[in-house]
C-alpha cells in the first residue's frame, strides 16, 4: 500500500474525533440544547465549546437557532441534524465501552433504556440478514470498493 489508508473512519474523526466534540454530541443526544447547559454538563472552557459548536455546525452535524426568553436578549440553541442524530449508536457504544472497561467510581452514571418498553439498550453489530455478530469484529470481512 502506498501512503496512508483512505478510510471513512478517518474522515469522520476529523469532525467528531475530539473529546469536547463527543461530549457536546452526548449532551445534545440527551436533550441539552443551550450553550450554558452544554458547558455545565461537559465542563468545557467557553472558548473551546464555542469553537466545537461552530465546527459541528459547519460540518452539518448541528444547526444553530436563535431563541429569546421573555425580557432577555436573543441567544442560540443547537439542534442535531439527521447526520447528528445518526451518531447516537456511536456515542452509545462509547458510553457502554467506558461503562465496561473504564467505569467511574460507583459504576455507570446512567443507563440507556428503550423509551417504549423500558428495557436496556445495547449497541450491536448486525448484518443486513439480521445476524448479530460478536463485538470482537472477528466475524467481519472488509472488502475494498
């Protein structure tokens, strides 16, 4: 192979492969939309958070919308685009991996459950024929296009 492998994972990481970006996505996926709420939940410095939000908007992961509380100046809130919502399995998988391999003291801080029935949700590798594959990746076959 000549040069680095061309890979969709590498191009995705250019957009979301940084700690603060993933934590911003986590918060939006949990329903937090306003700058101060995101800042409080992530602990991100203001300037860093503003830059990450701008980059995620520029990448088409978020949209920025203005809102105005009564008697206050206009402010921005952020909403996930379809591309942003499609990152839910990625963020959920990272959370579940962290719960298993890097749990915080006291255990997992939250669980992801199915809103319809309350059962726990787990990310899985599933082929188009419905076969559930082992998380090890041993059953995968990468085919160059």
